């Protein structure tokens, strides 16, 4: 008998047929899945049940998924995976800006959904990380094992992927890293040449670390090549 606790997921989806299909597929893969169909109830349930990952449909009745993501992100540190329609590029960008960690386009291939969930859970589990030395750049401190970031001794709240991106840039301080390299390093999948989620996350990172978005000094854009972490700027 397997006594390992199942990973708890909350699926916020109002399409009952889709929700049941996703529930059954994930349950068959050893996840403990609960379903919530009303957006007005999602935040309360997340804070009460503390699922290890939230799967969030953007088109929920009541409070929509974007508003939920924006409101809950400062208080919920586990991954948020959004579900979005194929033609909603704006929603994808907004979801990432509001703190979502990844997105899956509907209709979702169950195997893709499962792979994205497992990848997010791996990255959010400090016990699964290799021991790494704390990174220090004057006012900036990055603690990889604790997944914490401090600027001037003040904790900075980052999403899972924002933390990954900052860590990768800092570990390669002074080197220009291409969008393709960063995409593969953060998402662990091939880059299609079109996805701009790395650009969105860079923009969000600059806000978090008090970098001037119009004239950035800490995370610079090298046009045509990528991004560079400037260690002397902290």
C-alpha cells in the first residue's frame, strides 16, 4: 500500500465536462484534485485548503481568473497554472504579468497539462534543488534553497518562474543570455521562436527589483541578442 500523501490540486473550471475529464485524468496520475466552478469562491478555498498548485481557468463566472490571479498572488506562494483560449494572447500576457507561473491553451492535451504540472511542482520544491551557494550582489541577496530574494534586507515576492529567471540571470552575471536560452532554462521545453513570456517576466522582474523599465540598469536588454544581469548595478 502506498502511504505517500497525494499532491493536492485545486481546479478552478466552470465547464463541468472538461473539469471532470481533467479531474479523472489527474486523479489517475495520483493527484488529489478538487473542483471549483465559481470564481467568487476560488480565493477563499485556496487560502483555506492551501493546494500545492492552482489550475485556473480565466473565463470563470463571478470573479474572473485574471482578477483572482492578481488578488491572490501576493498571499499564495505555490504555482498557478492558467487555462486560456487559443486566441487570447492578451490574456496569456496579463496572466503572466499578474503572477501566473505558466499557461496551457485550451483544448488542453492531458499529457501536456500533466507535464506542465509536474514541471511546476519540481521547480517549486526546494528539496528537489541542488544545494547552491547564496548569491550576493551588494544590496541583492538570492537564496536558492529557500527560494528567497532580498533587496536592502527587504524580502521580494516573486512567482516561481520569476525566481528561476532572476537566479539564472544572476548565476550568469555579465553574460548576454538569449531569449531562447532563457526560455529553455526556465520552462524546460523547446522555444518556438514566437513566445514572448520571457519578455513579460523580464518586465515584471524589473518592477520587483526597482529597475527603471524605460532605462534599465540592473537587467539590461541587448538588442538582437538578449538580456544581461549587471552585477555592479545593485
